[in-house]
């Protein structure tokens, strides 16, 4: 399961999470096609609200980092063509 690196600081948690996701995708830690954990599972693991994770996944989709299909889950998007 993806374990984002976040720390307490001045930056809002959702910004830290989207930055961690983008960084892990860029570094290859999360290669294209990797499945991300369900939002509720990640929220539980990080001890944060589901709404925060939902916001992060939505922003990642908007930026083209993720694709999502209801019933299948969220996956790291492939390289832009």
C-alpha cells in the first residue's frame, strides 16, 4: 500500500499529500498502472478524514496523475501521449 511521506508543517495536509503523490509518481516509486489504496483505507491508515483523501484523489485526476473507475479503483496514469 502506498505510504505517503507527510509531516507537520505550515503546508495544508491535502497539499502535502498531492505533492507526495506527484513526487512518488515522478520518481517511479509509483509506476504507471499502480493501484492506489481505496480512499477509506488510506484515510484510516493515515488517521485523517476521508474527505481529505477524496480531495487529493480528485486533484490528482484533474492534474492527469490518476485515472479512476467506479468499482475498480484509482490507478497511476500512464505517460502523456
